[in-house]
C-alpha cells in the first residue's frame, strides 16, 4: 500500500473508531446530570474538590468527568483550576439555566430507558420486531401508564426536542387562517402553547392519553392560557376531537407502521371539516443517506423507532402516498433548522 492509500485508510479507521466508541458521550452527560453537576456549577465556578464535596463524589473521579465534559462543550476549565458551565451546558440545569427548555429529561431518557434497547438492535434488525417488546412486553406506550415517573421523563424529553423547533412551527403561515387547533398526541402541550402565545386568535386542545393530562394542565396554567387551551384524554386510534381548523401531528406517524398510520389518518379525516389542514412535523428521510449531520439525525431516529416502537422515518413521497390513501394531499413542505420538516396537507374534497 502506498503512503497516500495508507494515510486514507488510517484516517478512515480513525473516523470509524470515533463512531464505534461514541456511546461514552451519552453516558458521560447522563452521569453528570444524575449527579447534579450542572446545577452546582450554574451558581459559580468550582474546583473538582469543591464540586465533589457538594455532590458527595470522589474528588479524583469528579475531576476526570469534568475534564471529559470540557471535551463535550459542557464546561470549561479556568486557569485557576475551577470549572464553569458553558452556555450550552446551562441547558442541562433543571431550569435550563435561562437558555431555554432544559435538556435534562432528554438526557435522562436517552441515557436511561432507551439505553438497553440499543443493545438489542441486532435482534430488531434480524427479526424486524421491537426490542422494547422483547424486553418489556410492550412496544408501544402502555408501559408509561404503569410508571408515572417514567412517563414524566418521556414527556420531558419530548418537550426538550419540541423546544428546538417551536419557533419555526409558530412561523408557519397557516396559523393566520386557523381559529382552532388540536395537537394530536401533544403530550404536555408545549408546541400548542407556543402557537397560542404567538397567535392570540387561536384556541387549542391538547389530545393525548391520560398519562399526559396532569403535566399538560400544569403547563397550560403556567402559561396563563387556560382560557384558550384545554386537554382531552383519548386514543387517536379511536377518535379525535372533531371540527378543528388544524390538526397537528408532531413525531406521531414515525412511531407506527403503515397500517397504524393509516388508521390515525383515517380518524383525522373523520374529525376534520372540509377546510381543515393537517400539519405533520416529522424528519423526512432522503432517498439516499450520506455522511452528514442532517442524515445522521434521520438514521438515528429511524433505528430508534425500529428498536423501540416498530415505526420508521419516511420520505416525503411515502408520506404523500399515505396521505393520499386517507383523502389528503400535500399542500406544502418547509424544512426547519433542526432535523424536522413541516408538511401541510389538505383534504381532497
């Protein structure tokens, strides 16, 4: 092998090694959040010894984790040996550190309940079946009904992801012609509440299972929007609240196989009046994936859906065909700055 080919092979191997061992990143951040490091560092810079004393940890091990967090952009070490949070690191605080919605629940979800599923990915690829069902006996969300703390973690993780694109959903031009909206599977209602805060003529309903009700009502009250927002408990496989101008489905259809999606969209069709629109917020899979940040997000969640729920990420053409089968047609598509796209659909009457 000549020098040039050897160099290319070495760089390719080094890049692949970084991918192979990248799971350390998730667990380093997860450990920091579990131990409360970000919230202690939010007040003032601390030395490893000071932080260890505050969190009842080993001083030497604390220093090692802090150095790793510097590599990950969570904190920085000063010339005095003390560590301070970066602006991004403040997002790991309980209150988001004044930088926006806290990402702590997302860390707790990925570093905790999701972690064992990834170890079973080969099973899902071999069989096409959900690893969650193999491990827990349920590939859908019924396990949240049995564990309130787990349900809170899940809904918190969904809030964190929603916060990254809420402003761009709010900017969708269709809100100008919308008086009533239903957030289908809307969890704690963060997306709908962002819309209502920006568009004061809109009234909305969060529609989800009863596990989300208390959290949604608390969010509605905290936002001061009880007069324009409400919660309805139900199952989108049974029926949806009827008569709204817009039905929002964010990160819903990718959870399910084609037959289940057809059932959800059929219920949207039954509930939606002739003028109504669907606003589908999902990651759109390109026909071919490449080595880039955008495609990495699609690949990650596509495999997450395989192992967890049995769903998948789809192309715009696949969504168009699915919508066509339910009596809708794609009327527009907008790409957000973070992984997701907005697909507007209208009834084909």
